[in-house]
C-alpha cells in the first residue's frame, strides 16, 4: 500500500484501526499520552460544577416557594414581615453577590482551563503535524530506497535472465549437437536396413577416402570441399527396380526443415559432377510441412525415423 499523502495515512488508519494505537505510541510522548486522563479530570471538575449549579438552581427554586409562602404570611402580618423580608433581602443579596463572585471565579478558572486545553491541543496538533511531516519524509525516503532496491533487483534479475538464457541456449545447442551425433551414429549403422527395401548391396562410403579420390579426379575448391566434408553420410547401392547404382548423400537433423532439404540438394548437385546418379536424402525424427513439400517437389528422399516417406523417388530418377 503506497502512503503518499495525509489522506492516504488517514484512509489506511480507517481501514486498519488496529494500527492507531501503535502509531500513537510511536508519535506521542508520555506527556501527551497522559492528556486524555487530564481531560477526564477536567470533565469531572466540570461535572461537579454543573452539579453545584444544579443544587443552586434547586435552592433558588426552594427559595421562590419560601417567598411565596412568605407573601401569604405577609398578608396576615405585613408589618412584622417587612423587617424580616428586609433582613432576608440583605442576606440574599449577600448570598447572590457571593454566588456571582463564585460563578465569576469558576468561569475565569474554566476559561483558563479551556485556554490551556486549546493551547495544549494546538501544541499537540503542531507536534502531530511535524510528526506526520517527518513520517511522510521517512516514507518518501523509504520509497526512494525501495525504488533503488527494486531497480537494482530488476537489473540483477535481467542479468540473471540473460545469463540463464545464454546457459539455456548453450545447453540447447549442446543438446542439439548430441542429438545430431546420436542420429548420425544411428543412421550410419541402420541406413542399409532402412533403405534395404529399395536398394541392394548397400554400403557406407568412407567419406575421407571418397572425397580424396574425387579431388584427384577433378580438383575441388575450398568451398566445395567444405560443403562435401559437412555431409553427414554417404551410402552406395543399386536401386532394385532399375538396377542403377546410386550414391546417396545424407543430411541428418533431429527436426528436418527447408534448410536441411536445400543443403542435401546442393551437395547432391555438386557430387553429380563426378557421379550422375547421386540422390539427396534427408533423415530425422520429425519434418516440417514446408520441408516435406520441398523434398517431394525436388525428388529428395525423406527418411522419418525408420520410415521412407517417398521411396519411389529413385525409381522416378532412374
């Protein structure tokens, strides 16, 4: 939850009332934590004053009743009562004067108490304002520090991701190479059986000796040599329906795509300079639809796992 303004803090305290007491403990000194108890004492004093005032009012009401009775008695003994009323009036005047003085003193004391309370509340407000200002500054500093920390974390995460991506890419390349080596070894040992339905007397051709003989017959350029050395497998045999001898040049990949088909075609075309009956072959675990269409259109033999997809291709070429 981001707390950027006083309204945010007030809203947060409304949503989480359990935060108020710990916040007051953190913000207010012991002196101001005792303020409610002082206020309670003041309220008790005001209550006592109200009680005394109520008693005074009751006394006045009783006095009024007494005066009424006196007036009735005065009707019977007016002369005697005038002196009594005069004395009573003088006494009442003194009482009311004392009462007024007492009320005035009480009012002045209350005014002073309320003034002190207002000053105390004003000081508390100023201290709270300062505390909230410090809290906002602290929260701002904390936010800036968190932003820096998150920025560093994001940078570190990005570095870790980049490093992880490099490791994964390296592992994928290594895995692809291992898969490729495995497939090459697999087809080197099983190609004669896989193509045995279409060719007889199949033999794996030693690539080094074979290319050396070709180079002696008609020298190759460096690029031609590199292309043919990169071929995965050479296999020679006779096509059973036609009896023609074929040299098959293999491009082996875990997943055959159009580039694999294109390399097989290019290497077969290059080898036809020496051997006209050269057949391009692509082999692997899977093949894309684009590579399959390209192989069919170009007369490339496709071997998917141990299944020959278009085995009639050599017959068409023969």
